[in-house]
């Protein structure tokens, strides 16, 4: 998605890292770039608002559920593999269930 207007930070970059922004998992200067972009770009601001609402809904509906320790460890392990650019032996971490 793009609004068709030129921005200092491209819409595709904003949307690719939207969840990092929502989760405050990026440096402050990157957060500032996102906030500036949202002031200039209503389609991205709308997408941000939608994703923020979904995140709040999920937290409200599922936030009290306990996550099994082994599941949490597996998910965190996969996240670390993805961040390091590695894949688990015999697993394509980018594959969707339909791809398997």
C-alpha cells in the first residue's frame, strides 16, 4: 500500500515494521520517523489504527491466558533464529502451513 505521495520514509518500510512500532521494539529515533510519517500519510495512519485496535482486542480477550512454558520457549527460539538470519534444521521459518 502506498498513498502515492513522496515521504522521507517510504510507506512500504513503515508497513513492513509496523508491529515493531506498535510493540515499541525499535529505537526512539525510528519511532519518531514513524510518527512523522503517520502525520503525513492518512492510509498508513489508518492501517496503524486498525492494527492497534486488533492488538488491544486480542489483549483484552486473550491477555489472561497462560502460555505453556515449552510453547513460549519454542516461539522465543524461533524468533531468535529469524533475527539471526538462521533457520531451524529441516524447517523453513517463512513457510506457511499451506507450503508444508
